[in-house]
C-alpha cells in the first residue's frame, strides 16, 4: 500500500515513540515510595506527542502497554524467582499514567499551540500532574499505598523540570526546521531569479527581432508598391516578383505577430513575479557567484570565485545586472580549462557603477579581439565540436549601449587572463522616483 509522506512520517514517529519511551522510563529514581518512580519517560513521550499530527490515543495506548511489558521483561531477566502475576500487579498502574497522559494531551489539543510555547509548557505541567495522580490513585486502590500529603510540591517541581526540558529541545528542533526551510526558500528564489533573468534577456532579443521584422516587412512592402508602378521590365517578371514580395511581407508579418504574442507573455510573466525589481548589490553578486559555482561544478571545473564591493551602493535593477554580469562570469567559467579563479569587483564611481570580471583563463587571441562583440562570433566549442551561439557578449554590449554605458576588455596572451569592465550610469539602474 502506498502511503503519503505525512503518513509515513507519522508511522516513523510512532515507532520511535513506542521504542524509546520504555527505555527512557528506566532512567529513573523513587522520590516518594518504592512503587512511584520519576523517570525520563514522560518528557520523551511529551516530545514525540508534539510531532504527531493525528490522534494520539492509539499510539499512547500502545506505548503504555509496552512500558508495562518492558518493565515486566526486565524483572524476568534480573529476578531469580520471577512471578508474572506479581510483576504485572507491580507495574500495571504505570499504564494509567502514560495512557492518561496521552488522553489528556489529545483532549487539550496541545498541538494547536506550536507557535505559542508557553501554552505548551503550561499544558505539559498540568497534564503530567494529573497523570501522576492517576497512577498514585491506582496504586492506592491496588496496593493500599497512601498518598503523602506533601507530595504535590514534589510532583509540581518535577513537572516543571520536565516541561522546560521538553520545550528547550522542541524549540531547538523548530528553529533548525525554520532555518532549513529558509535556506530552501532562498535557493528556490535564487533559482527562480536566474530563470527570470534569462527570460528578461530573451525578451531583449525578441524585442530586437520584432524591430527587425517590422523593418523587413516595411521594406518588402515598399518594394512591392514600387514594382506595381509602370516599369519597362517584362510584365510577367514584374508580376511574379510582386507576388513573391507580397508573400514575403505577409510571412514576416506573421512572424512579427507571433513574436509579439510571445513577447507579451514573457513580459507579463516577468512583471508578475513576486520578487522586488531592485535589490542590494551584495546579495545580487552572491546569487551570481553561487549560480556559477554550480555551473563550474557541472562542467567539472575547479574554479575559485571571489568578489569585492567598493563604495556605498543603492539598490540596482536585478534583471539588468543579472543579465549582464552573469553573462560575463559564465563566459569566464567556460573559458577556463580545468582549474582557475574568477574575481568580481563592483566599484561605485561618481554617478556611475563599474563592474569588473577577471579570470585567469587562456585569454583572447589578438586576431579575435576586433570580433569579440560581433554577433555569432565564438571561440568556444563543446566536446562534440559544436560552437556556442556567440550572442552572449553581443547581448552584453547591446544592453550596455542602451543604458548609455561602455564595455571594454583587456587580455594579454603572454600572460593568462582576461578582464571585462562594464561602466553604467547609476541613474539607469536605480528605481525612478515618481513625480
């Protein structure tokens, strides 16, 4: 039978509870008489019950039965003249303590107060005191053991100790759970931010394609109209050419319409994301570093990343910076052969911000330096000999130009390494104040 994760977790907690509570019950002492014991069983039971989401009655009943059985088993192992009936009569009042404890826990619905520890602690004290009296009452009925008049203060003190001990452990476990959840959420958000950044980059390319499609459509249609006018060329050739140009214009127009629909969808997707569009530069660089550490690991490269933030920075547009700097860092990762270092430096200048990405890869050959920002140019090939797209640096230069910035690089083939420097006006990266 397939069990859902919650049920599997519940079953695991119950199994641990029925195993560890009887064992913890043997760490004990007898403050009142030879039959009434104080042990670590109650706090361990309390802790397990706090993690159960379903009814605690059946697990509590099983635990109470197993505690009695376990103590009888120990008697059997250590006593020479063991008698099952005497052992059962000695230990079965303990059943009422543990079963009363779980019943009261269930009736009080203590698990509703996971976010209010002091209420949990108060319930723990009350439930343990009532359960202790349930056991003492059974001992009084069965064995005639009198209940001491000064016992209440001892029971309350021990219940307080147990309750605070459980709350301490429970709070630490909840804190660890919250920290783990925070790390997981942060990783998921970073992953989503990188995806959105890639979509943002694609919208820039798509917008450029839309502009090109519009230009081609207009030129083809203008040529079609020109050929419609009287011309000394053979009429059949003109008619055929006109028809072809009209078909070309129509097909490019369809491409433009499809691109517009895709562009609208991508723009809406990006604008609907729950992330803020402007973030602290340190957090942004950390995201880029972590993403490219994973990329380097995927490529089986040993690359050490470091970064320096100089000056007091404002919050910058996340997708713009991610798209530009992440492209440069990813290129550096691809350029390094097996092992190397990548340094990222962000400096605040008067009215501008400078991004510097330095690697100790093989550098850029002198014959390629004039082509480095040209569309389609690449010097990187995969293991099968297939070239990369060659549009990463073209996109970077295009974005930088649109932001009124400048992009440059330095590479000395006599020494290892390449340094890309991007300088952008701050006013084009920060959030504009509404007038």
